[in-house]
C-alpha cells in the first residue's frame, strides 16, 4: 500500500472528513482497477459482447470474431479468472457465458456512455 503523505494542506477540511469514510479500502480500489484493466482490452470486450447475446463454444467464438481457437481460449481464461465469464461442459464442448447479470449491465452502461 501507498503510505505517501500529501504535500498539500486542505482547503476544505470538512469536505475531506465527510468523503474520507465513504472511500472504499485501498485494496478494493486496486481490485477495481485490475477489473478495468481486464475490461480494457478490445478483444475481450468483443468476446463479452458476443457472450452477452448467447452462450457459445470456443470454435463458434473463433469463427464469429475471426480469431484462432488458441487466441480465444487464452482470452476466455483471462475473463474466467476475472470472474467475468463462466464455463459449462456439454458433451464434448465447453460453452461460455457471462458470469452474471452485473457483467451485462456494465457492458450496456458503458456502451450507453460511449454513445452519448
């Protein structure tokens, strides 16, 4: 953790004291930053957007996005470790889907923001 002291004096100390207790723990903010790093990759966004429409297997995702199965698998692993997608084996294939409705909501709100 960063224990550096500010080199400034507060102008509005009351405001600082009001906001300070509302600030999430620093470790949680680092986790949030890592989340956005994962989401900040164009390929992973394309995968998430496809999975927002339907669960899909690696091969279908590779064809849809014009990628290799290896590249898709690598990115899906990153997304799975970040708890953004989940997998389910059906017969010989593994199907991927968004982990929960939060991921869908984040994608939709982000697109809404970009389109404004």
